[in-house]
C-alpha cells in the first residue's frame, strides 16, 4: 500500500477497527485461518470438530 501511494497510484482503502487481521500470504497462516473459520461456521462446525477429533492429534 505504501509503495502504491508512493507511486501516486489511485488507492481505495479503509482501516479496520476492532477486528481481527488474517494473513493468508503463507501456507500455515492460510490453514490456521481456514480452520478458525470452519470452527466458527454454524453449518459445518460440528462435523468439522468431529473430523479434527477423529484425527487424534
């Protein structure tokens, strides 16, 4: 973003307040994000929790 502004590119942005930032730019952070969202999703969290428990990790 800073580089785009430095190069005088047109940028539309908003600062997120009181939220959680998810960095999906690397494989492990992407996987953590997917797991967290799956556990929070009301339609799939039960089945996903059972799946994780069945892994016995």
